[in-house]
């Protein structure tokens, strides 16, 4: 069955210069993506500005229209159908045009987030809300501040996503059926997915969040909520963050390796000196750390007056997750560890050319050492 989304929006995109006295100008770095530096130093950037209800600028929409995106090709049909209620395929492609943060990523994350419904005690309505937020969590049309250029293939930028949401509040609330307080909650949940989540200010990106750390942005948004809602978001934000980090690794091993390839391409595209061999070798460490970075959440809970709030750590999150997803995540984690051992000191060129063989080796060794079937 062909799934049809809403008609693409075609209103004009514009960029307007931020008003500031000449003395306030400084030399600022180009916008980083999820903590990654995107370019060399440059003069003060103009502010990002979308006209009302123009979810993506024309250049991004045009590029997406040539991608032949279809919700039918995504990993989870039920979540893909959910996405098609709110976006046309072109809109969704334009908002998720990275190599790793691609068309599939928000749908995979929404599916993975739904896997927490039973363990976290979510009602059907709560599950759908969290999945709606997951579909939005990396929305970024990759427009470059101060020009009409679009840099597809690059990482999503959390500050830009939040700025975009602020400027599209009316349209998004109408599409998702949200009340104003739900919109604020959605922004807070998305702010918690910023990576790395720390107390270090991000470089300017042409948004009102310039100069703020992920922790500060999250705290400010939580402070706008009633105390009971803060507690709920502090817990559910950790579940969404885990789904974001682990979703691509809770399916087949082939999909997990493709995710590492996509992430490697994104980092290379913004000037990070990496290659597939090194990316594959550091993946086991990343997967082993997923779900463990809640120290700042505990600190924040204390500051907001939630002294007795118990926040889930890695083991609690794995236990609360859908058993099938958890088992595949752990199996893939072990296979990445075995693949890293097989890579050894092999050159990046050799790893690239023998990737299929390396995957087969990881599967075979996993089967022999565990007695289990690999994903």
C-alpha cells in the first residue's frame, strides 16, 4: 500500500541579519553539529529565520524531491505510517538528509523508543507522544546560515532543531495535535538527545541558543514545566536518548555496520580525521558507554528539587527495553568487539575492501564462542 503524506509546503524561506551594534561583533566559528566543528572561523553569522509554516527552504526541498524517498522503504512500517501522517516524504527527507542522520534514523529511533513503553509504564498516548518527538528529534534542513546553500550528508544540529521548532511552533502543534505545554516538553526531550551532553557552550549557529551548553538548554526548558512533569521528562529523556544512540544497533548486524559507515562519512564531511577502520574499532566502546552518562541528569534533578527521584542507568534501561531489541543490541555490541579484533592493524583501505569478509568473521566467531545465532 502506498502511504501518502501531506502536500509539501512551498512558502518562502528567508535569512535575515541579526541586529547588533558593530562593537558587539566577534570572530565566531562555524556551527558544530552535535559537538563537531563544521568549519573555520568566520564573521558573525546572521540569524537563521524560517518564514511561518515553511518547514524547509526551497533548496533543501528541491534536493529532497530528487531523492525518491518513500516511507515504504523504512525499517518499521508502523512508525513509517505514523511519520506519513505529519510529513510528506520530501519534507521528511529534507529534514533528515545526513549520511547517518538520514531518512531512516528518526523512524528507527521512534521504533526503538516505542520499545520502552511497557518497561517505563507508558500509556498508549504517552508512547505515541514520545514517538512523535523522536520523529522530530534531528529535524534540520542543513541550510547554511547567511546563504541559500544546503549541506546534505552532514550531521544534525540540536540547536538548529530547537530554533526551527520555535519558529514553526504553530504549524507543528497543529500537525501533531499538541498543546503549548506539550510543545515545551517535546523541546526538552529533544534537548536531552544532544551529543555530547555536557556543560560546555556550543559554538554559534545563528540561533537563540548560541553560547549555551546542552545542559543549560535542557535545564531552562525543564524549568518552564510543573515539578511533576519535570520528573517525568527527566526519566523519559534518558529513554529517548538511549533509543537515539542504540536504535541503529538493535536491528541486524548489517544495518548496524551501515550505520557506522554513515557516521564515518558524516564526520569526514565536517573535517574530522577518521576512517571506517578506526570508526569500527571505537564502536564497541561507544556501545558499552550508551546509557551510562546520567551524572549530569542526577545533578540537575537535585538542583530542581527532585532529591528522591531515581533515574534509570544503563542496566535499568536495558531491562526496561523490548527484550528483542535488547538482545540484538548486546549481540551486535559483541560482534563489533570481535570485528575490531579481526581488524587489528589492518589499513583503512584493506578494511574497506574486505568489509563483507570481516562481518562474516565476526558472525562466525560470535556463533562459535557463544553458541548463539548472530543477528
